[in-house]
C-alpha cells in the first residue's frame, strides 16, 4: 500500500507538468473541439472519425496515465518500469493526422448527405501545447426527390416478399440523402430474404443508382437487384433431410466398428442417431428444433434452434451443419444437428449475511439440480433454505427469545415445452417455451408468532416474434397461510378489528387461489442493431378467489365468526390486481444515455377480503423505487405514524405510481456515473382508519407525490453490474404541507438514503 501512497503524492506534484516529456519543437495535443452547423450530425457523431485524440482523462483525476508516464526518468527500477508500462506517452500534435481527420470528417458528412461540406482547422500553439478546433460548415444537405426500385422486373417473387414485409420503405422522399440509412436498408432486405428461403443471400446483390443532377441539392434514387451469374432468378430453398446426433460421442461416430452400439430412429420426418442409453427423448429434441423438412429456409429458424437447444441445462453445445442440394430441380438445405451432453448434476451451497432494518443475521441455502431428469431437458430442483436473525432485546436480555428464524423447502420441475395439448400447434411450437411446476413450504418463527406458508404453483411461458414478445400464464397458484401460534401481546396489538383491521386481515389464516397472465414486449430484436430509442413494456393481471367463489355459489363453503366464507375451513382471499411497466432509454451516443421508467399498479380487494394479503400489497422506496427512501418507508399517501417507529406493516398500499428519469454517463469501460430524479408513492384504495392520509383521491394525489434526486455509481463487470445510489428527499408528503419541500434545506439524517443493488434500477 505504501507504493500507492507515494504514487498518489508524486502524481499530485507533477500534475501540472504534462509536457515534461514532449520533445523540443513538438507540441502536446491538449484539446480537440469540433464546431459544426450540421443539423442531425453533432460533435459526438464526428469524433470517431478523428485520427488523433488527446491523452485519455479520468473523471475528476485528469490525465493520470500521462502523469504516471512522466514520473520516471528511466526504466532502471521495478517501479519505474511499472509506471512506464501502465502509463501513457504524450500524444504529439501532427499536421498529417490533422489533415487526415479533416478528410475523414468531410467524407462522413458526405455520407450523411452534406456533399458540399467544408472542414477547416484552427490550431493554437502555446507553452508546448496545441489546441485544435475543427470548423465544419455543412451547407445545405442533399434531399431525396424520388425513391423507386426496379426489383419487380428482375425477380417478381423477391419483390412480392419485400413488398409484403414493408422492407422496400428504406427512405422517404424529402429525407436527407444518408448513405448509412441506405446501407442499413440493404442489410434489412437481405436479412428478410434469408428468412424467406434465400440461403446465403447477401446485401451486395442489391445496388443503388444515384442521380445528383436532377435539381439543386436533390437526388433521385433507384434500388436495383443484380441477376445471378448463372441464371435469371435467385434460388429459393426449403429444408430437406434432418439428421440429429443425440449426444453420441465423436469417438463412436468415427469408429465404424462400434456403430453397432447406435440406434437410428425416425421421429416425425426427423432422423435421430443415438446410443442405446439415449441422451434425450426424441419428443424433446423435436419441440426444441425448428428446422423441419419442407419448411422454407430461414436464418431465424436456425438461430432459434441453436438458442432453444443451448438453453437446455443438459446440453453443453449445439452444432448445426447446413448443406445445399438439388433434388428433382428443387433446392433443399440438408441439416446435420449435433447436441452434446453437459453436466447433468449440480449442487450448490450459499451463505449470506443479512441486515433487516439494522437487525443482523445469517441466511443459508442448499440446492440440488438435475438438468435432464426425465431425459427431455427437464430441470428438477430441490432447494432447502434457512435464516437466523438476531433482534436486539428491549425489555428482556434473553436473545434466544428475541431471535427470528426461518426455514423452508421447495421442489421445482421445469419442462422445456408447453404442455398444452388442447391449444393450436403454432402456440406449442414456440422458442423459449417452458412449463413449470413447484411446491414449497416456508416457516417463520418469531417470539410473537409462528407463521407457515404452503405453496403449489404452475406456469407456462413462451416467446414470439424473435424473442421480442414474452407471454407468461399462471393458470393456478395456491398459497395457504396459517398462524398456529401467536403471543397474547401480538394478538391484542394486531389481531383486533377495532385496532388495525388491515393487519388482522393480512396476518390471519387464509387461502390464496390465484391465476395470472402477463405479457412483455421489447423493440430490441435479436440479430439486429438496437434502435436509437430501445424500450420494454410489460402488462399483467392477477385474479384471486374465483374458484373458491364458485364453490361458495354451489354451497360448499361456510362462514366463520368474522363473516368470511371458508373453503376446507380456511378463509379465502378475493382480489384483482393489474400492473403496467414501461422503460425507454435514449442513447445520445455510446457514452451518454437518458433512461426513463413508469410503473403503475392497482389492486382491489373485494367480496371475501377486507384488505389485500400483506405479501400482495405495494410498497414504496428502495433501490428500484423512489430512492430518497429506504425500502418500505414511503407512504401510503401522507401517512406518518412516528410513534410506531419502523412501521413496515402499515407502509403498504393498493395503488402504486413510480416515475424516474436517469442520465447515465460512461466514464470508463468499467465505471458509469448516473444522476437521477424519482417521483411516486403508494396509496390505499379504501379509507382504512389505521392508515390515515393513505386514501387515494383524484383531487389531491398529485400533491402527495414523493420526489427525490441523487447520484449513482455503477461498476460494469459485463457478467454483473454493481450499483450504488445516493438519494436525497426533495418532497416528503409525510411532513406538514409547509415543510414538505426540503430540496433547499435538507436534513441529512432525515432525508438521505443509501442503496446498494445488482443491475440497473430499470
């Protein structure tokens, strides 16, 4: 550590001597600036075309690598060699590279439609430093007067495919003549054809005829199609024979004397070669292979096959070999698919420290996983978990009596296809499809109570439109919550309608029988460059209690002392809950992004429920909410009962609104800085006496929006993003109206919140 201390001191002393190693007669390239009047082409768009840039600079620290390089006089010591190795020599101003930069900028402006652009430079040399300014005058850009194509006269089939797919709308009349847009258009139409049978079709089969003489700053464009050299039409292919190597090792395949160990079976026009002890069932291979005989050839089908097979935990690698053949004057692509087994068994142990509202504890889990349980790529998992939390004693020195522990188990089975035989074939034949079942139990033991959860659930999931649309159906999810033990103090304080009916309804024994559906969409398509404004949207609905209500209508239930209907002597919950989430992100360039987020949720308890189950209620604050508040410390509405201290049970609601804007700036490959503004709150849908101020009213809810601002730092490790956010309250609806705005007079202990999380907040 002493070396780093000395280095920091020396860097501070020499930070003003950046030109120490600049030779006499040369100049350090100090600053580079681009002034441009071109609309739609900014300085950041032109910077990549500079052939010479100043030394790299770190946020707040400046040119650390340059200063490190300037420290040693020679490489006689180990420390000197390390400084020279990791340092950065001074970038010396070059007339030649400046001239090349001017030409590259001019060429790029020509590509963007500014064919008459002029680029000049102003070079200021002083104190062995050179500041370079590129002055760009774009003049009027060239606009597209007419855009046509001549494809139909060459190949009417290709024209019909592109016309039906709306791929010929590459550029519109009146748009700037932009070569990058035209090039992207060629790529898209070539991809469209490769997904419609035209194997190995390339973008260079298309060309543009450009006429710039038709008017002042105008061009006429014609998109043309080259004829193949050996025929008048391009060949269209279908998939032919499909052979699947079902986990057979290469040594057996290469040794003909051992082929007697192999079986070859025919399954739905697919030939499968396997050993006697087969790796995977033919049915599982078929439903995860989208290359089928007589289907029109498509790059997407090949990629879907790769993705669907590789996502199976039992498969370590997939190889697909494609061979074009001609049979009876028809063109086919024969496919040879090889799937290789991975490690089937997985055992994992985990230990974590926990901190819940200042109470320290420990949590552990053990998981066993079989990734090919039924030889169909099924994942079978058994998970055991436990947690122990020390709660500081208040009126007792007995820590054991004041401790909280939790333990549970879950059994999970995931099948990599939709087990829905009654739905149409097209729905079952989808990529990333899965059917999941789970059963679990969890026990929470505190000095105040023993609470038990039993859960049985089912889930169907599939993706469509090149993984842009994901559907999730939960046809039946049953949760049974019981409370076999509670202390007398807890019973008197919480399980009393006259004191807190919400908590009583949340904690009492109940059954939740629910069904849910959600759909999510992203405009980022696999295999294509991301749009300038990528976004994702999700909507979902959840309904609980309709099956028990049918039993009630048939007279199969009876009421308890509180007037609630009971099924199997257990009260059941009834509610409907819906959510919407939208998260766009606008990229200014590779280093600057503006991200937004809107989340709205509403839930309504009815019939047999006074309030939502506690686990189903919304809460505010936290690392993914309004970041000026810690988790479960915001709302509902203006509710604030300081006498209860950490009042997490009442800090919940039935309506949620979260809004955020976050500006992200990439500092280095690893570090990113963010500035954010958050707003939102939760409210109750009914006017509960135990949550005064929490009721949602259209006339006043906007006055009860909490607001926060802050800064964040992200560490991007590619496989993992670590996030630290520092939030400050700006508008606190829990305070008296005249004290709610604290942006100009914050109280640090009251208004500050620290968050550590994994992944982006949205």
